[in-house]
């Protein structure tokens, strides 16, 4: 069985990586069409020896009878077009924040809550990149010791902000004035925060706390996040402290990390953003007990934010659906929300 696939936002960093991941994982495709804004329409993208022309996204495209649509074109586009695709029988996996808090849309990390993908009604949400790697790292801890509290500080690459982040860093490193910015502060040779609201929190921090509870199915879990942007191109790192209900038995956790799908455990040295760049795994190192609390431990988590944090996670969701024969929505998205 092979599928008719659309990629919306195909010219962006994540969209292009989705193409790479689909090819690498040999996802069965009968037809592939690429869509983007009017500005990017006409761009030629090479994929598996094919020259694919990017088409403008229009209302009529939703009626084209796609089996799958991968969206990575921002929240506004997803809110407008994803329900249209879903209402015409297409299964949408959306990489924006548009649907992550919608109770009718599953928020899925396959290593953690793959079963939720099978409950979809046409749209499935890809979580925030920093949340994905954190959830993968925490799932074995939750399974063994029942998590009570999580404290996380992120060290995020500029690619998490897309082309604008890369452009600002490139310009500053070249000694020129950036034409686009993700921060009013310099990024090169510096650290910056995501935009901070009047209440003192960034939306990135709120996303991590909100989404983690939902993915782990733990609305009672105490989570606090501080999100920092670093002048690096690729991969996010996280320093994580976890307190649990039960006493930590490190050998049992290490054994689970060694065998868990999607995890690369590094017992010696430690993983870095360069270690993770270009890979699909979540890398874990510096695993150590809290000497002041036998129910707590600290760890270091790194992953490629464009791959596992976005494109790879989306394709893995498709693989879950294929394996379980669930690529046709049980109810239309319009029916569900009426």
C-alpha cells in the first residue's frame, strides 16, 4: 500500500527535512505534491531523482483527495487549511502550535503515547520541539518511579526559530546588520530568551509545561521551564532535574534507557548538539542521582530539533497510523466540532 502525500510549507527548513526523512525511512508514497506560499511557488525541489515544482496553496488543493498532509507552514495557515484537508478525508499531521491545546486533536510523541494517534479525527498535532525530546527522556523515569516534579532549562539552537534565526546569527557572525531578527539582542556570542510576556513567562516556556503534562497524561505533574536561545545552528539541549514518588534505582533506569526505542544513552563523556545533529534519536547523558534527595535525579538531554523535534516525529506518527491501519479518519473534523 502506498499513499498520496502533500507537504504544506515544503520550502521551509522543516518541510525540506520532512522530504529527507520520508526518503530515508522509505515511507510508501504513490504521489507527492509540495505546497507553499505564492512567494515560494514555482521553486524546484529535487527528491529521489525527481524534480518537484512547489505549488501555491489554495482552497481547491484540499479537495485533491490526499491520504496524508504534513503541515509546517505556521499556525495561521494550519488553522485555515488543516480542517479543510481533514474534512475531505485527508489525515493531517500539523507541526505548528495551532492544534496542540485542542482536546479533540491528539498531541503525539510515538515513543510515549503512540496510542493517542489512533484516536484522531483527521488532525494530529506534533508537539513543540523542546517538549518532544523531554517527553522521550522522561517516559522511562515515569514508568519506573512515577514523576512528581520536573525542572528543566533548555539551551536551544537558532534553527528553532526557522530561517529568520539562522539569518540573524549568520549576519552577526559576518559583522553585518541583520535584515531579519528573532531577538532585539545580539545572538552571536550571546544568550537570549524567547519573547517574554508581561507576566514574566515566554510562550515557549508555557508550551513546554502545558504540552508535557498532556503528552504524559499527567495533568497533576509539577513542571517549570526556563527556555534559553544559544548561538548554535542545530539541536536543542536540556538540563533536567526530576523528583519522583519512588526512590531512584539508577541501574534499572540505565537498563531501560539502553533498550528504549528512540534513545541513545551515553554513559561516558556526554552528548552535545553536534552529537545529535543530523540524527533522529534523543541523546541522554550525565545521568546522576541527587545527593540531597533519594527520590530525585538529574540528566542532560540533546536532540536535533529539526529532525526528532519536528520532521522525524511527524513521519513516525504516520508510521504508527500505517502499522495500525488508521489512515482514514473515523469522523470528519467538521462533524466533531459542530
